[in-house]
C-alpha cells in the first residue's frame, strides 16, 4: 500500500478514502466468496451432472424471507443411484426437467441464466476490488495504467451485460 505523505496533510490516506476503500473490499469479498463457486457449479464442471425432474414446488418462509423450493427426483447422466428426495431452491413448473449438478449434497442449476447470474456477481466483485485498489493508492502509472482501465471497462461491461441478460430471461 503506497501512502503519500505531504507536508501539512496529516500524512497518509484521508479517513474518508480509507473507509470507502474498506467498504469496496467488503462489498467485493462477501458476494465474491459465494459467486466464484456458484459460477463453477453453474457450468456443470464440478459435481455429478444429471437431470432434476420437478414433482412439486412450494413457498417456504414468510415475508421477505420466503423462497421457492422444488421437490423431485435426480438422475445422474452417467447412470448410478437416483435420488427421489432431491430439492432445489429455484422455481420450476411441475414435470419440468432441468439440467443440474449435485455437489456437496445439494443441487445446482446448470443453465445459461444461472451462469450469467453468477458471472454478473463476479464482475461486480472484480470491479469493486479494482475500485478498492485505486482508492488504496496502488501505483497504476506507466505499464499498469492502461490494463487497469481496460479491466475496469471489461468488468463494468460484464456486469451490465449480465444484468441485462438476467432481466431478459
């Protein structure tokens, strides 16, 4: 961390700049910690790929804490043991067949909407990390300045495109 000390400035970063930088780090780390594994699961690259057939969906909880849970059966793509008591926290229609992956005892959607949703959160987290780096005074002069600006544009555009795609689906 490069702290700039100027005569009469009180030394170092301003408290407001430091606070905003820490807030950006926190806002990037919390969702990013969930979004990176979610992105990998949504591709189907980890876990056991298979098909989830929806039997019934129900709303669980009340108020803002309510969400939909669907119950059904899971059949692995490569054969093997089926799970007739499978549940997934996404709303689907009765009888719908959905590509999922079983990882750690839970089921995750393997759909373009799930992928782009997680990608959007990852892009936002990356953009916030870049903002934090700039606020903390990481030296971006010379060789690193143009790639840093380019990365910010790419992450910002990825977040916007992901939000648009998610809203359209």
